[in-house]
C-alpha cells in the first residue's frame, strides 16, 4: 500500500487521464443552461486544453493532420489564386451557384477525402475528452463546439489550425465576395458540428441565424444515405420556399438573416460543420445595406482581437 501511494505521488495522473475522469454535467442541466454547467467548463478549461495537446501528441504518428488538401481541388486552386491575385476572384465566384435568394451552393470538401476527415472525427469522439455539444441539440458523438470562445470546445491544436484556416482563407473572403455588406461584421467567428439522427433531435424549426453569414458543410460520405433532413429556405421577396438537400462535401453559404428550417430526418444520419461570421459584440449588417469593395479588401484577414462572446 505504501509503495502504491509513493508511486502515485511521484507519477501524478496526466492531464489526459484527469480529463477522462471528470464527472460531466447532466444532459438536463446542460440543456437548461444551469449555472453549474458554465462553471464546470470554465473551471476545467486549462485542463481540457492540455488533455487535447497530450492526446494529439500521443497519436502524432497515426492521426490525420487536417488541412486544406481535404477541400475540393477546384475550390482550393481558385481560392489560392485569388489570394495571390485578388483580381482573379471571379474564378471563385463562378464555383458558387445561387440556389435560392441569398443562398449559394458549392462543392467544398473533396468527396474522396471525406472518409479521412470522418475517421479523424471518430478518433476525436473516441478520445473520451469531455466536450460540450451545441445547446438544444442531441448530445451525440459528433455534436461539438469548434471555436475557442465556446465552453468545452474541441481544443486539439491541429484541428484549431485547420478550423482557423477554413474561416480566414476560405469562408470570410468568399462570403465577402457574395455578400459585400458583411465587411466589418465578419471579424468574429463561431462554429459547431452537428449530427442529425433519426429518433433524436431530428429537425430545426424556421429560424434565422445570429450571424452575418453562415457556412453549412455536409460531411456525409458518398453512399452514406439518409432520408428526410431537407432544408427549406424562405425567399422573403417572393414568398416562395425552396427545398434543398445536401450532398457529400457540399456547402451552403447564406446570409444569416435568411429564414430556413430543417425537415425531420427519418433514417440514417446527416453530419455537418456549421460556421458563422459576425461583428464585435454579435453585430450583423442592416438589411439592404450596400458596400463597394476593392478585391484586395476582400482577400485580407481582419487585424482585430477575438472577443470571448459566444452566441450559445
């Protein structure tokens, strides 16, 4: 017994081991946003960050390092060309098809690389490091907060580098190209992952987002079918509803103020990344605002401090 006590004192549990033994807030407390839930995540923020670093280090020889090679080659090449020469940004715009008023669709991830990304997310889930799922969404394996301003976010360093590149080099300049009025209302970011599963939280009622722009990217594999879960976008100018369906690796990019709703999923699962841009203190542009920009202004990264205000 004394030998065991001595061993434990000289070999304390690592951050990863300690994180895995944490008692998580209950589902009920989380969905009710009890003060104890926020206290739990704030109290353990440093521990969880260290745990993710340790986990990543332990798997550095076998784990995918996510990067933009996972993206569709046509999109990747056009975006890189625009960063080098903003006057050639039309090649980026040509890839995005307007499928409803203020809603654009484009192949974002390479379908042939999605299996690697999904395997990576499975490894994330198997890490058994506590993460907070988005409020109001089923606490399933793939519900996670992605942005550092969020409690219990996915703090794996390599993922965070990838996440930041998606926002800074892809989403923001593309959103500025399609919706110029968001400039100045795109300095702050937010993101989460979600998996719709039949029999769980299966639909979202009509709503708008607290964002200037929203990028919703499907992560389903080719051949990974599901039924239901279509997305309705409401055209306020015509009163029409346009029903859209995700395909593997395809993204929908829309203004945050476009009303939309998800139908119930009736079989299978649908997995997505959802990324937001908005201004300091949650500001979004006024409806009908107009802005004229030089291409170089679009293809730049705001030099502002990130705030710590998360929408939810």
